[in-house]
């Protein structure tokens, strides 16, 4: 007699929603697809607006950065479509290989002559004209490993040795290597992904809370134990204490946001992008967006990310198996947490961490990994069956 698969729990607020039979597109599928395409379109518009100035400043064509980002965006869309047409369970067997490849690149980027240093951080490996950031691959590898491992250990949630420890060991190794770059923001996001996966898998709250407190304390020590991180924390609390150095980005970002008002100064009309705001096309693209599109445009973009998270949670809760449930949770938390950290740093309520805004900031490897992960999430959304 065939054993019935364990019923995947779902939140009551989504139980009234109906999905199409497995293998067919659901309403959240169309919503997610639309949200992702819209975010990419807004990102391209903002990249063109910002990079036309920054590219000109370094002697390049005003279209140079935009053209590169457009190529990455088209490549990302193609990769997303390819992945969403592949059963998400197919990727489960590559989880261990993904961890091994990621660790290889995380070590390689720290080797002099291989990794490239910019602004005091060694985060990039160049293959000819193409740069690659291994820490972005680490997010995808962490999501896949956690989902695969915890799916295989279903029914053993009360065992710390077989659930929490293996996931956190891999997470700590990756995070430690990323901290050496240094890149505290990405390391924190990696830890949040791991704990979200453990929580969704049903691991007991008591040990999970204990490990969360330990991880939070370690992050605080890492932030306070480095001089430049202490300066960034001080700049967040009081940017005017050093307005020409550590507080400069925070002040200029706030000036841009305040200058935008409700409707903005108009696309292409930003003032802070003219050399006043460093990293305007990467970490601080949201500040330029708020200046040009106003706080109404900024709230619209925030709403798109909120919609992504809501749809992602619905997909995770209604996933047909534990692997899909944990995988969808990890991807949703990854995008949502990264967007929150970036926007919070831009408005000055969190320290500057160097974390890009998903789908919008300039960066090929960041965009490509987000699109691949989104393809996996979309494939899960296509295979949901919700009982009437």
C-alpha cells in the first residue's frame, strides 16, 4: 500500500486562494513574473539615467554601462525562462556540487593576482571583460544546499545534530570567507537565509533562537571590531559628525530623497548623481530613483518588493513538497532581506553595507543569480495544487 505524502502546512490567510492543477500557471506565477519584469524594466531606466553621467565622468560612452546592464538583463531573462521550464527538483542533485564550486571561488577571490580589489574590498574575479562576484553565487548555493539537506532530513527536525549543525557549518564557512573580502552585508544575508530555511523546515524554536542570538552577537562583534565598520555605524547615528568623509554618502542620499518630494524632479534630472553621491548606480540607486520619481515612485518600488515577498510566501506555504517549500522560502527571504538592507542603508536607518538593490543596481553576477533563483521560484509556483 503506497504511503501518502505528508501534508505540507500552509498559512490560513492563503488557504482561500486557489491554484491551477500541478504544471499549470497560477495567479502568483503571473504576479511574480510581472513583478520581476517590472523591477528589471525600472532598473534599466534608472541605470541609464545614472550611468550616463558616471560613464561620461570616467571617459566612456554615456551608453556604455547601460549596454552592459542590458546584456546582463536579457541574459538573466533567458536564464530565468530556461530555469522556470525545468522542474525545480532537478536542481536538488546539484546542491553539494554548488557548495563545492562556491567555496572554490570564495577562496580563489582572496588569492592575490586572482581577486580584484576595489574601494578596499576584494570581491571580484575577472574573466576578460566580464567580472564575477562569488559572494552572489554563495546565496544561491546556500539556498539549494539548505533546501536539499532539510528535505532529506524530514522527520528529524528535533535533532540539532542532523538539521541545524550541518546547515550552519556550511553557512559559517561561506560567511567567514565572505567576511575576509570584507563583505559583512552579504554574510549577514547568508545567515538570514539559513535561519529562514531552518525555521520553514520546522526546526525547534528553542535551539534556533539560541543560535540566532549567537549569530547576532558575532555580527555585532564583526561590525564593532573593524574601524571602518565602526565609522559607518557612527555615520548612521550622526552623519554630521563627519560630513565630508564617513557621513558624506548618507547626507547626500538624504538630500536627494528630500529633493524629490512627492512626484520627483523628473527622469534624468537628478542632481546628486553628478558626482555628489558615490556608488550612485550600484548601492545607492534607490536614492536617485527617489529624487527623480519622488516618494510616490519610491513607494511603488517598495510595493513591488513587498508583492514579491507576499507571493513568494504563498508559493512556499503551498509548495508540493518540503524541498520546494524550503527553496521558495530561501529565495523569497534572500530578495526581501537584501532589498530591505539596501533601502534601509540608503535612507540612513542601517549602516552602509555595500549590498546592491535586487534587479535594479548595476551588477551582472548579482542580477544573473537573482534571475536564476527567480526562475526556480516561478517553477515551484507552476506546480502548486491548492485544495478547494
